């Protein structure tokens, strides 16, 4: 079960033309935005990662505009864990649960999740907030992550799991974000 005090949201490589080429890109962006807003309402740490922005371009504007109080952590490795600065940042958060969204499911999300699992994190992949250019590649990435021990979730599920009770002070905020 996810706990508010031990969970961080990880956003992987939602950038440039690549983001526009994703399977069901409009739903993908909407669910990533809801996840960000939900994490912000719950005061969760957010880890914002970009893959070689000089080549792929910056994070999609509608996502980046929600993250103005953060700076993206740049990487060239496909796995976020391959970058020492990202590793140090995640370790400094003192969390043991990572909820992951972004692109592409079968490359950077997959390799990052595999490394997060190998380093002792409980990992949940937000299935409606990850994608690849094809549905087949998305499913392949999800299948391999699940076989390795990552859990599945969706945007509404992970946010309400953190609330646990309609009396939670953020309930109405989360409810408004999901609608």
C-alpha cells in the first residue's frame, strides 16, 4: 500500500516531438498532468527527468508549466538510475516507494523501473500515464516490468490510495483534479 510519507512521483522523458508521437498521446498527457497536480496537492516529492534535451528537446510545455518550481534532471543513459545526480537526488528524498509515469514504456521507463526495483524500491507504474509509440511496445514494457516485480496502478487509483479516507484534507483537491 502506498503511503504519503514514503512516496515520490517520477516523471520520465515527456519531451518534444517524441511525446507527440506516443500512442494515445492526449490521454497520456492528461493523466501525467493529473498525476503531477495530485502529487503537488499531497505535497509529494516529484522527480522530473529529461533524456538528452539538446537532442530530444525540452519537456512538453503543458507538463513543464506545472513544474515551474522544479528543474529537470538531465540524463543520457536510458535508465534514470544510470545518472549519479539522479541517484543522489532520489536517495535524498528518503522515500522507498516510487510511482512512475512517462515515456517510452519499453525503453527509458522500463530500464529505470528495473534499476529502481534492483535498488530496493517498491515501484508502481501508472499504466494510463506511460506510453510508447506503439501499443505493442507499451505492453511489452509493462509486461516485463510486472514480471520483475513492479506493480500496476492508474492515475485515480494511486492518488486515492494515498488519501485512504474521504476525510483526508486533500480529498476535495484530488477529486477536482480527477474530474
